[in-house]
C-alpha cells in the first residue's frame, strides 16, 4: 500500500470523525442559544438539530465549490441523499421495523419527491444557476415555516418524536453557547478541508473521477451523523424520528446545501457532470419513489424491506466502483441488475402495495 494511499485514507477517516464532532458542538451550542432566546423545543428540533446533521454536507460541498471542485460538491449532495434513503433507512429498519407516520406519507415524502424532480429539471442544462439556488433557498424558508406550523397541529406523539437536546446547568451561559457554536464551525471547517483534500488526492492518484469520489466516499462520510442519529433513534424505539431524520436531511441537502452552493456560484453557475444528470440524479429520485410502496404496506418498513434497500445501495456502489477495478465485469453486472434483480424487486414492491390497498377497499 503506497504512502499516498495511506495518507489519503487517513485524511478521509480523520475528516469524517472531525465532521461528526464539529456537528455535535454546533448542535449543542445552537440549541443552547435557542433556549436562551426562548425558542420552543419543537422548533429547535425541526430546525437547529436538522441543520446540525446536515452541517457536514454543507461545509464539504461549499468547501469543494470554493476549491473549484463542482463535481465533488454536487456529487456529495446527490450521493448523500441516495445513502440516506437506502443505507440509513435500510440499516435503521434492520435494527427495528420502522413505523411510518401518516404525516410522512401525506406531506414529507411527496415534498421530497417534488423537490428532487425540480432539482433534476434545474440540472438538465448542465449547471445550477444562481437563480436556481435562490429559488431553492426561498423554498427552504417556506418549508421551514410550514413545517413548524403543521407540526404544532399534529398529535402530541408526533411532537414528542422531535429530537430532544439535553443541557446541563451551564447551558444557559451565553459565552458557553457561543463558544460551542464557534468551536463547531471551526472543527467543521477543518474536517471538511481534510476530507476534501483526502478525496481529491485519492481521485488524482488512482484515476477515479471526482464525481465518483463525491458520490461514494465523501457522501458516505458526510452522512455519518444521519446514520448514527437514526440508528440510535431506532434502538431507543423512536422509529418515527429515524425516518424523519432521513427525510428532513435529504430535503436540507437539496434546499440548503445545493441552494447555497448554486446561489454563491454567481454568473458562472455550479457545473453538473452529464453522468449525474443521466444516471445519478434519476437514481436519487427513484430511491425516494421506491420507498412509497414500502410506506404504504401496513405503515411499517420491515426488516426484509430494510435489507432490500441495503441491497439496492450495494448494487449502486458496485456500479460506481467496478468500472475502475474490474472493467470487464461492468456490462455483466448491469445486465444482471437491470434484467433480473430490479424487476424482481419491482414486482415484490408492487405486490405488497397492491395487497395492502386491496385490504383497505
């Protein structure tokens, strides 16, 4: 194993752990400050905590964009959303079957699907303009207000599912709150630089495209907070929080992270690789669409369905990596996936959804 490979992997690993630590500091500091200002716990859970789990994506994508690596910036966002739905949701379901609240089916998942389709449309020209970024940020503001208003109208059980932030006796001190926020931002900045540096070195040394690196290693690293948060929530029996974390984070990735990068790109826009438009963004949309039949079946994501989601991500990951490792097997893998595995899964999902709706009528 070469020195460059070891150095790149160390930068990536340390960067991921640093991003997670920075996100924790940022959440605790921002939540403490919010309570000092008298903001309700429910609002904190819907805004500050959700922002904290998406902070690594935000810092890494903006950092990549500022370094001129648009491919990593966009690939990180798209890859994180695919990872969130297939791996985070799938892993959480394996820990404990996830009960889906009707609010998610009625509102949040259709909204995520609509936003993802809109992002695909914006990207079709080959770049995200600053106007597109501005529109996404406006949509973020509207959705946040709507989220808070509708959450207050839901039953108490839904409100109790929002993330709880615990504080000690010193949490009401302004200096401590601001100190945590500043420390979190600094640590996030340091961690994002490490992760981007390691990813770019790995891509340059072994001929991997920056898009693939962003879609796989970088996106999986920045999605670590979502994975840990959802797994812990599942272990504690808060399965609605586990699902809500995935949907909320996926929305923030597109509305906040992608919106910010595109808005600050100015007149040149945020470049989007053709392969992302043709393959990966459609897969991101299909991964959300694939969840709909699961959400309809008795309102529970079973362990078997969680395993299917993980299998789909393994196929996606293999399709990304095999062209660089075993190029001769690439066509065979796609034939097996397209003509055997995917049709079987599609029939299974369709049958389960039909059986559930047939029982209701």
